[in-house]
C-alpha cells in the first residue's frame, strides 16, 4: 500500500519515519526525550497534516454536525471550538474530534478534525446521514488542501507573535481566528495535544513550507507527541478506543464530560442509559513502582494475580522519570492509590492507580 505523504515530507531533515494511519510520518527528528523536553520547557513544532480536515456549510450545517457529535454544538459562537466524540447508535466511539465553528469571515460554517486516516470515512458518514435526513449542507474533505502545523510549549505565543499581527493574548483556549502567519492566510487555533499552551495553524498546502520554516524551534515527531499526550491522559484513537478492537463509550473512556444528553445525536439514547446505570470499567491512570515499561495490551491484575483489565498505552514519562500507563479497569479501581500489578514478560510488576493528568498543567 502506498502511504500518503504530508505536504512537508520534502522539508524534513533525516527524521525516523513510520506508517501512522496510512501516512508516512516522522517519529523523531533528534530524540523523543529532547523533543518532549523542548515542548515542556520552551517550544516545539509538529507537522500534524495527517489529521483530517472536513468542512460543513449550508443551511443545515449546524443540525448535521450536532446530530453526529456528542457535545453541545449550539454553544459554539463563531471562532469557538470544542472537543467531542463521534459515536455509533450503541454509543461506541468511532472517533474523537475537535469541532470548530469558523470565524464569520470564513465561507464554511464548521470544520471538524477526524483522526489520521479517518477523513474519508467521516466525510462519508456526514454525507450519508445528510442524505438520509434530507438536510441541506455541503460536506467537503479538505485534508489534501490544508497543511496543519502545531506550535506547542510555553514559548509558543512569543514565537507566533513574531509572524502574525493577530492579538494572541485575546485568543482564548479553544478559540480560532483567521489571520496571516508568515504572510500566509491561515486559521490560528489555540488548541493542541500536549498539555502546554500552543496553537494549531491551518494553511494551504502550497504554503506549508513557509509556515513551518518561519519558526526557529525544535521539530518534533509522533514519538514526543505520544509521550506528551500520555502525561496528560489524552486518548489516542486505535489505542484507548477502536470500534472493533477496543469498543468503548465516552463514559468508559473517561470523557463523559463531552456528552450533552440534552441534544439529539446518534448514540444519545444508549449513552443516556449508561449515564443512568453506570459502567463496569473505566479508563484509569497507572504508575509502576517496579522497573519496567507498560505497553499496549499488557495484562493488569490485582495483587493476588486476579485478572482486572489491560493497558491501552504506556511509556516511561520523560517529565516524571517513572513508568506510566492508561488501562481499563473495574470502576472501583478508578480511585487513585489502589494497588495493582502489570504483567510484563510474565512477571507481575507492582503498580498503583493514579489520577490523570499525571502532570499539572
């Protein structure tokens, strides 16, 4: 299978590459630790053009987007954004996304961001339901038209301020504005996946190199993006949820706060019942007390080796210097401080449950 190439593929300087969601993406440029530390202490830039970009416009753009995402789309004013789930009729997560209500100057009403490799599937989902519900809306997959650069870290605002006249101090968290960046008309969103302050910049593919090279900071790959998001307890599609391999609802995945049960969306009734009755398992944080690194699929047991659940993601935290993980466990183990074990190469390693995020940001 031929991998999709991000628009900055020819600009990278000798990165380590991998297949991610059908895209050939950089894992690291220097080292995961160096890139992680740059973002936590200064700033780093990520090519995140592999994320999907789908616009929805027209008279029924609001109704269509509201009925296909779990959060309260009506709460969005122009220039606002929100995190949401995309669920099937049973309330199982198909994807998670950020929905932007675009600034009034934009031709489209909404932009939503599917995960890597999901842009075609989610565009088709919006189109199919639009036609089924006889709504009037244009749904356009713009993933091949946009480049997306994430500038993240405590120095991100100062760096971006050198390349735009936008009043960044007035752009709040989960807000988006239209403005030139390095002379290129762009969307500037105060969003990110690292836990640090930062921005995600969308610009035409033809201008990707101009925007990327404008910022003199550490280039970062998917490896650091993963360790940064894990320290925050953020979900990764395909790890913390997958409709076939890891079918989970927002309540099980501990993002129940994204579910607006007073709205009408696909999966709403199933989730209302789950909210009423509770769930048997929840995603919780773990910290290993013994040596070892927890990985996806490792078994989690109680101290007497009774099976409890499994790890979805794990790493050695560069910030904390300890092994951390996310795992699905019975709800009674969601309380921080419970003793458990992670089985690594057949040997149980002592661990305890932790609240997420693992670090304070």
